């Protein structure tokens, strides 16, 4: 499985320079007050990893990996672990830059704000990849792009309809007792979503015919 992870990291290595440029650009924009980088950079890890699926499909990697004992399972596991590793690296870079930018602007560190925004963005990123990866394993990268777009568009329309019928103020007041536990809730939900996504992707990969 380590070899599979190294393969994924080697595939996206060509994107590292672009990622480094984006980090510098967003850092400069953050210093000038035009953007909060904590909302942007973690999502880049998913975008970069998505490119590895295109490489795998073009080079028939899944067919090759299936010839190894446990190759299907290891290839899925390696993809998720490589993605998590990328997300962790980007998160560390983002958090460090956020502290530097905050200190440069105010000469103080707003730990609570930086921590909460970083945790929220990481959770959002996990939700995105937890949603996208099973679809990619089920349909393939090309068909998955269309399916993901249609699904997101449908969710946006549904959300626009529901917002007129749900009293969010009452709902939030009813959930106020969870305020002191939101960090633990987000971490637990992130793990649950990620593991569920992995199991679903693995199921699709094991049933796939090459």
C-alpha cells in the first residue's frame, strides 16, 4: 500500500509548483487584506488529488492494481491516505500563514478565530471529498464530473426551496446546548463521513469489472 501512496504523490508532484505559486499568491492577498487564505488553501489538496484520478483512468491504473493481491483495496486506501496527507500538509501551511498574517496586521494572535476557521474549512473539505470520491469510483472521473455538477446544482435548488420553509433561528436556538461541544462534534462527524466514504468507494472498486 505504501507503494500505491508513493505513486499518487508522484503523480501530483507536477502540481506542486502550481500549488506553491497559489500559496504565495493567496498569502500576498491575505497580507493585503483582500482574502482570508484559511477558506481557500485546504480545498486545493482535494483539487490536486482529483487530478490523480484522471491519470489513473488514462493509464488504466486500476486494471493494473487489480492484478496485485489486495490491490483493489490498497489502491483505494492509498488514495484516501494520500489525500489526508495532502490535506494535513496544506492545513499546517495555511495555519502557519494565518498566524503570520494576523500578527503582521494586528501584532496579536487571534487563536480562537484561526482555529475555528481552519477546523471548519478542513471539515468542509472532508465533506467535499467524502461526497466526490465514491462517485468517481462508481462512474469514473469523466462521468463523475457531470454527476457532481448536477448533484450540487440540485442541492443548491433544494436548499433555496427549503430556506423558505425552515425557521433556522428556532433550529439554532434548539441546538444551542451543543455550543460547548462543537469541536468534538465536528471531529467525530469528519471521521464518520470520511470512513463512510472510504467504505463506499471500496465497495464500488471491489465490484468494478476491468
